[in-house]
C-alpha cells in the first residue's frame, strides 16, 4: 500500500545567494535606497556599496541601534520614501534583525505617509501603496529574518509597550544575500546572543504544530551546529570556519522557521526583552530547557526528534541543554514552580506564538 502523501504547503519565494564575498557580487540595474546598521558595516564595505550602486543610489539611511519601534520606522519612512517615487526602487538592508525588520516595513510605501503607524498597528495595508523590491543582507548570524516574511516592531508609545508582528502575505524579500564575512565585525557577546536565537528558532521549529519532515531536518542540523560551534567561537578557536558554520545554521533555522513560525519560548521571551532589557536570543534561550521538557511530555514523536539534538542519548536532553547553556553563560528559568509562574505559562500557551507549541491545548493560529 502506498504511503499517504504529505502536503507540506511549503512556500518561500526568497532567492538566496550564499557564501563569503557574496556582497562583492552584488549587481543592480535599478534605483535603490540603502538602510544599513552603522555599527555592522565596515567603512570599506560601505564605500564598496556606494561605488557599485553609483548613480542608482537614490537614498541612504543608517540604523543607529535600539529596538525596532513604530516611531523609528516612521522616521525612516519620512527619510527614504521621498527617494522611492520610482516603483522599481529596491530597498537594500544590511544589518541584524532590527534593521532587516525595519526594511520589511519600509518597503511598503503608502500613498498617505500619515497612515503608516496606524497601518502597522492594525496590521492592514491601506488601499493605495507600492510594494518595493527588497534585498536583505544579514550582518549577524541568528535572526533568520532574511528568509521570513515577519517583522517585529515595538510599539513603545503604547502603555505598556507592545510587540507588533508585521506579517503581510507578500512580506518576503525578493533576495537574501547571506555573506558570512559580513558577520566578522559582530562583537562576541552579540554573536553569542544571535547564535542562541538560531538555536531557539531551530528548537521552536521542532516542537511546533506546523513542523514537517523538511523543517525538522533543517532545524536539527541548525541546532546541532550551534551546540558544536558556539563554544568554539567563545573560546576563540577557528573563528572563520566557526562563523561560516553559524551563518549557515542561522539560514537553515530561518528557513525552517519561515514555515513553522516560532513558539512558546519566543512568546515568553518578549517580556524579558521589554522589562529586563535582555537581548532577544538570550531571552529565548533561558526558557528552552523548560519548554523542551514540556514538549517531551506532550508528544513522544517530538521527544524522539529532540533526542537527536545531542549525541548522548542516555542523559535527558533538557539536562544536557541546561549544562550547555550554563557553559555559554545562560541561566535557564522555570515557571512551573510557582502559582504565578504557572499562570504566566498558561497565558502564553494561548498567545499567538504559544499556540504553535506542540503542547498548547489551543489550535495554532
Ligand atoms: Zn528569534
């Protein structure tokens, strides 16, 4: 009897260019505006980009750090939209997750610029807008944003501040140019947090209601790579090869996440980022061992998949993960030991991301 076919519903239209030096192969025959993280782009690379774009460069703005907020996106639109009157103008973004996410908002140019904040808050495009081509070049290894259609914008004017997910159906970039050399300037503490984000994307893709055999393979490879390579990076060994491996892992986890979205650990992380100022990857990582155990309890198939993350099949995986996280400076947390913690957990299991978790009793959105 033939096995039943599985309809994966895989959809990811991003054209990917991968490899060291990919930036130097960049060719563009139409106008472009650039949004770049000032701290992440070397003077040489910025000069190269300006020269290769030449007269095609219609505008340039710097991301100067901080949470990607509605207000920051609004100011960038004010700066760059006047230079984007030609509909073929490509938005080129170079930076970490915040820069790439801001570009995902910026590329939808509204006829009425005064509507932008309302548009992102309501997650609904108005009748008249222009969708510009988008090229994304990550300068950190961790975000995966270059191959997903979601962008996180923080509404810091709301009380309390809230995380908005800007996710139009056609929000994917046209191109992702993943050049591991662009991550060389990334400071070690930030590289660690980004690698932890990759690990979180990979594991969240495994304990996810939308996981399938393809996302599982990508996610497992990504998780195993981070676990093997991040300690080497932090010890200062084999920097180049390690950074290439971590950039590849970030891309693989991003591709898996582009199909499954994230889940419970991400849902729990946003509080820590907002109230404890904890970097995103770190804030996700502190919850991973707890969510791992919950996933194992929820699904024997998921437990079997998680067993493949570490080579040692005898020691419980969550215990190995706790030890590994300790070795890279992360202290995991657990909400199951107090009434208020359990209430918080149950609340997040019902949130948009939490519902993707395999152990959530509520259907995924
Ligand atoms: Zn993340």
